[in-house]
C-alpha cells in the first residue's frame, strides 16, 4: 500500500535538510537497507536507507531543495505496486486535494510575504503582482549574493523561488553581456599621446559555498566572537614516544601513528585533570565522566571533526582503527551527524605538512583544541650538555569560561 516517505531528522538540532540526490529512480524497486536518498545537513551528508523492500512510486522534490524535517518527499509502494493515477494517489495521501493545486509540501512561506507595488514596472521588467514566495535557503542565498529576491522568477511549486533560481541568477550575473562593436571614429586632427588604461588582469573563479563550508564559517566566526580563547604553548621531547610507536607497530594489527598516541595522551590527561573534561553551558559548567575526543579530518569539502568516544578505556590500536575508519567515512561523505556531536576537546594535527606550530580555533561547544606540529630535530640541553633530540610543538587553545589557566596548564 502506498505511503508517504518524509524528510528524516538526521541531526538532532536541524529543522531543515537539503535533498542532495535520489539514489533510486522513480518506478524502480529497492530492498531493505538500500540507500533511497542522500540528505545534506550543516554537518554531513547522509544516505537514508530503506526500512523494507518496496518501490519508489513518486518523488515530490528534485535534488538541491531544502525541505523541513517531517515534510513528505516521496511516495513509496509495496513490491510490484504500480503508481496508477498519480493525482488520485497523491490526493488520497493528503498531498493534493481533488481539483486544487498541489499543497505546499515544503513549508517555505517567507517570514513576511512581499507585496509588489501597484505602479507600472520599469522598462523591460516583467510585471508581477500579488505576493512572492521563496524558500528560506533561496532567501539566504539571494541576500548573500546581493540579489533582490523580488526580481527573480520562481520555478518551484506554485511559482516559489528556490535555490536553482538564485543559482541561475548568480550565474547569469557572472556571464558578461556581449558588447556591440564600436563605431570607428574619425581620426583626430592632431594625434595627442594618451596613457592607455591597464587591462583588467583580475581573472578569477568564484566557487559557490557548500552547505558544509557555510556551517564551518558560521561556527568558527561565532567561536572567535563569543568564546574567550587563551593559548598555552609547549615543546615536547618525543624520542621515547617514537620508540614506543615502533615497539607497538611491531605487534599491533593496525599501524599506530604519532597522532593516535597523542589522542590517547589527551584522554589520559583528561582523566588526571577532570576539570578539563567540561564544556560551558548557559546555566552551568557541564563536566563529563567519559572522555570523548574529536579528531580533525580534512576532506575535499571542508574540515570535519568526528568524535572518538570513551577512549580512556581504549587501547592505542583500537583508537588507530577507529580514527582510520572515520577518515575513510569522512572522505567518502558517509559520516552521520551523530558522529560529529559531543566531545570536550579536538586534536588537530598539521605536522604531516611540516608545520612547526599553529593555534587552532575551538570547535564550539567544546572547551579546547590541541594543535599539533611536526616532530623535528633540535638542539636541547640535558644534564648540562647540549644534544640533539626530536621535539614536537603543541598549542592548547582553551575556553576561559569553563577552564582556568592553572587547570589548563596542569
């Protein structure tokens, strides 16, 4: 029997999500656990799997549209079921009423409908009366691009302005209009030397912001504006750490990196200084019993920070295995939003790029982030004598609201 398939709540705090791509074509059959649709939130892109065998009778939205959680996005049927009269089918499910236009499946009514002036439109502009409806995503993109939302033509349901309309307007604005060939002018009576204006050499490419990139920009800007950062720097001698890594890798089923050892060290430090294992809340400092640590992973679309949970009880090889699994999921775009939530600290390592030291921005609502540089040979003084040792620079960025300087120093 046909039923509505609704936009799932793939993130706890997300009221909307973007329908990235349909993984099953209209009229095609699928089996349980097959990916039906890819959904994009601010944090990740998730494939939503089928709960049982069936057939995709009708999709209600195409890819690239932002839809409220809980709104219908497709009609699913039992195995072998035919769509038949789609209008009657949709009407029976409450998506449309007989003899009426389709209902707004997505709640994309603007905060304030825009009333068009009654005066005649400017020359060359189409006349549009009544109210202009647009999706929240379209309004935001238009505002960021400096476009007048009222001047756009909507191609969404009921003439609504959706993301593709804004994208088309931005693309059209980038494309220069062809200029007519200049009419040759009569030569001047006397040639007067002129300084030629320099040619415009500012060739460039505008890469549209992805939803993830916008989220990263917003969260980190908020972090620097509202989180009082302070920074602690240290130089660690890591000769023994590197020797330990060699001994572990001689017997470990998974290759362990220096970063895996540092993540374990962070977990141990949090058990020894439990005041550091906390985050700031509006009414209290929330202190955790388990140690959950995020690890920063670079992907083609931006930085993600999946959370390794309860690592105070994990072996170093188990941490290495989980970190590599998260890295593969991150680069494949299959992380779940729940994988990115929680934790009190992030470990961000740029040592593999030769970076000696850097200060990172705290990932809210966490209380700290540890920035790790490259291990390098340096002259150090030991027992009154100068010798060469492997050293590694770290910088701890700390939220001063839940954590005092002395606590972070410990």
